[in-house]
C-alpha cells in the first residue's frame, strides 16, 4: 500500500519515479525506446472551489479508473502531485506518441462525474516526449514538464510533443 497513492490507487510519486528510472535503465542497456507524458489537469483548483474537494477527489478517482481501463497493459500512469500525473508508454515514434497523447487528452476530457445533477469534468495540458540517447530520467522529466507548460500557455486542453 505504501507504493500507491491513497486516493487514486495509482503508483505514488516515489514509485512512479522508480518506474521511470527502470525504463531508462532498460533503454540504456537494451535500447528499448519509450516516451513519457507529463499531464496536468486544467483549472482543477477552480473545480474544487466550485464543487468542493469531495467532488474533486471523486473526479480523480474516476480518472484513475479510466486510465486503468483505457490504456494498454504496457502503459503506465502514476500520480506525481495533486493534479499532476506521469504517463510512461512503450512507443518509438513521434507519430505514435502524438496518437497516444491525443488519446490521453480525450480520455481525461471524457471523464465526468455528476454533482447536484450537473455534469462536471476537467481537461488536461500534456507535455510528451520520446527518450533519446543523451537523456537521464531527470532531463526527460524536465523536458516533459517544460512541454506541458507550453501546452498551458497555448490555451490548455492540448498536447505538445517535443
């Protein structure tokens, strides 16, 4: 249980970082390419303010459930912080990464809960990138976070690949 985020049941930050390092080790030793996505929910604090923290928590739980059922077995999503998630995906092309990031964006956008007869949901800004030969786990994560910030300033609810 110490490996899991108590609310969502996804891996928590320390174990998500361990998973990223394992993928980096596999890449360096065996050449197994992969990509990551840093996912940050748009305007999540406004959702909490308007509908309450219970609704926000329910939305996060539903989103985690959708991740578990909507992704391939080889894909991984862990919770990094409040509304931040890290996805790790087996892929070796920008084209495939673009398709995966759009799938994640749509999956999040489609996640809805009902609060007082009103449908509530959020969108996400995503930064996605493929591992390269010069990367460490830290540089890969920094690049994904930087791309996520570009997604935010580009209007949110989008994915930037780099």
